[in-house]
């Protein structure tokens, strides 16, 4: 469950975009869904494609938090975007 308290790092169900030149060489314009956050140092974020993406079932990745360009969190009545 998403903690409604704003934090400085992504949480499950947030949408993220990766930085250009990220370690996966993934498209920085593609939105990804955060499915898990591993409390390592630095934190590692597990990503999936969004459900409407054609490769949703065929792709998953884990990236360090430094590869995330920005995070979008939608909660009831509020949308927040930030850079971790």
C-alpha cells in the first residue's frame, strides 16, 4: 500500500521516468511502474512497464535510485512530481 505521507524516494504504485544514459539504456520518455523498493544502500527500485504497454508481461528491471529522473505520485485529490 502506498504511504500517503510524501517521501523523498519512490514507493510502489508510483510512476517514474529514468534519466537519459541510465544503466539499462532504457528510453527516458517511457513511464515505468514502481513495484518494489529494496532498502539497500543506495536503494534499488524494481520497475515494470505500465499495464497498457505492449511488453508489460515481458519486462522488469531493478535500477538504483540515481537512475530515476522524476517520480509521479497520485493520491486522492493530489498529484506530486519530484526528483529523488
